[in-house]
């Protein structure tokens, strides 16, 4: 099956119109028992109550395109693997307060369903030591569930700035399509392009004004779809390096690992929210550097543009190193060092800024005596 330009445009328009309908419906639903307001949450970066059901529109469009691209039975099975994580995410989006632990369990169930239905998992990656584990099916399956579950949660963690999670998913889907097409995996390429088109329709309303958000259902399910497209690509086309494909997910994975380390260091629960994710620091940094001239509604979408080179660099590197696992592993290390050093510099900037502000206040108080 080939998606022509008209079909791609139809996917984009369908996603856009579905999101637009949900925005209008939100005015009604926010007055029902499902009303939720995230403005009081510690990690909130927006100023108005916004529908978190954009992911529903995107997913309906994606699943619809899957039924057009794939045979009916395969499309239905693909949709079935999404069910646990979708329901858990949707329940959280509509105000039922599903804990992170339960959402992770749902993501793990979706990963297990994918393994059972598709009969695939992370294959050997041509890295000595790691392949010793991956050649043992039970260990490989366990690692696959852990990785797929982690990616779902990681995509959700970066869904705090207008366009950030959706743009990251869009770049990953586009890169997967390029690698798949270059290796003769036409069906996987078409599925990836369909995801990218649906995300474009959503982004027209999500960035820059943040009229609708992906929500947990959207972020978790996008992570599930993208990670299983990558696993399928490395399983059926061994010349494609699984390590290189994993590099596409560098940014959400790095941010998640940083959050875990930060909370352990502060002796706080790993699942506790905070306001010091990388993207949150960048947004506040933009406001500070502009001396307040950049307001929150402006700094929020601008943060995505600022982070775009950092997010896209590992994804582009994955495309370049798609058949070079050792080089891709080195790239993981290099980007990891860059990420941690950049974040450390950001922390130093804020600490210095606060110290400077305190000295400035003391001088003003002293002059007023």
C-alpha cells in the first residue's frame, strides 16, 4: 500500500479537524465531572485550562490510517497492543488520577501484548557483552518490555512545553521512515509517515499557542508506536543497528534518567513531579535573560525552538550511523556528556543568578538605611 500526497494530506487534515473538535468540546466537558485543571500542578508551564485529549485525536487518525495501510487483521492486532496504555493514559487525562506506577504497568502490559502478537523483541545488536544477554530469549524479552515501557514514560515526561513531545515524536517518525525506506521496509516506512502526518495536524493547534495538549494517552501511545516500529525495523532488517535506532530516543531517555538521578539525590520519590526538567529550566532561563520581556506564553513555545538542535542532533546521527552499532554506542556516550554538562551549566546559571539577586537586594536595603 502506498500513501500518495492526497492520502497524507487527508491524514493531516483529519488529525487537525479532530483536535479542533476536541478544543470546542472542552468548553462543555470542563463543566462536567471530568473537568480537570492542571494550572495548580507543580510542573505546570501554561496559564489556562487546556484540553489534554489531543492524543486521542492523533491516535484515532493514526489507527484509521493503519487500517488503510495494513490488512484488517494486522491493523486490529496493532490497535489491540495499544489498549492497556491508552486506557490508563485516558483515565489520567480525564481526571481519574492514575498513578505513574499504574501507568507504567499499563505500558508494560502493552509491550507484553506486542511481543505476544508480533512475536518479536529486541534482537542482538552486534555489541559484545550485550549480545550475550540478547541471545537468551527470556532476558531479551524482559529487556524489551523494560525499554518499551521506559520510552512510553519518557515521551510523556517531556510533554510539558508546547510542541516539545510532538515535535520529538515527529522527528523520530520521519527518521524511521527514512531508514525504513532506504532498507526496503516499505510498509514500516509508510506507517511512520502516517504517524508524522497525524502529528503535523496536531502541531498546527499545539504550537505555538498551546490550544490542546497530547495528554498521557497521546504521549504514552506515541512512545509505544514509535518504539515498536524501531524494534520491528531492527528485527526484520538485521543490517539496521538497534543501537543506532535507540539513539533516536536519546532526548526523552536522557531527561528521564536525569529526573530519576535528581530525585534520588534529593531523597524524593522517583515519581514525584518537579519544575527542574531541562525544558523547564530553559524556559525560565529565557525569561530571566530577557529581563522579563519574554512572557511565559512566549517563552514556552520558544523553548521548543531553542531545544530543537539538541533534540534533532542524535536523531540525525542515528540515520547516519544506522548500520554502525559501535559508532552509535560512542555517540550515545558523547551526547550523554553534552547533555549532562549543559544541564550542569544551567544549574550553575540559576544558582549564580539567585546569589546575584540576593546581593543586589542587600545593597538596596543597605542604601535605604
